[in-house]
C-alpha cells in the first residue's frame, strides 16, 4: 500500500495479514462508493489542516479510551532484563512494537536484509535509526 506520510514522504507499507487486507478493501469500497478521486483523502478531510485535525482526534480517542484495551499496571510487568514499560500506551510505543514485530517476522522468513526492510516500512530509509527501534530486542535478534 502506498502511503503519503509526515512531510509528504511516500513509503510502501506491506499488506500481509487478513485484517490489513480487509481494512484496505473496506477503504477501497468506501472511496468508490463516495466517488472519491485518487488524490482525495479517506481518513481525514480534504482541507488545509485536515490531516492534523484527524491526528489530534485519533490521539484524543486513544488517550480517552486506552484504559479499555491496555494491560493495567503494565509498567510492573516483568520483562526479562529489558527496561520497564511506561505506564501509558502511546502512539510512538505502538510504532516501536510494530517495528520490532516486523523485523522479527522478516528475520524468521529468512529475508536478505530485515533491518533495511523494516527501516523502509518505518519511512526512515536508514538502518541506524531503525537500531533505536530495535534496541530492546535481545542482542542475537538484531545482528543483521
């Protein structure tokens, strides 16, 4: 899936699992049924500041509702030598988790350069930045 992200940067996000495919199909059907054009936004309004308003709305929703879907006392969870989790779930924390899971999946599949592939998905295009996201992985899991 082609995504235009922060600063207008384009990146390709793989659509690999069924829930992702279902969401993409829903968005495609929504766009078609509402006569949207290729440059129209789907998740935010087509207006100046529309994306920023939508980001604020999503952040507010998560902050208001995270008690419904996060583990209580998550900062007290034993993590096998890793630093403790923060008390509250954050968007950036979800990004870290996504990077770690994507890297682990690519590595398990035997991909040529899982770190570079993960870097591309994050939109960094630099593995030195990806290293920060993988810092909590056990040392043997991030060697490539």
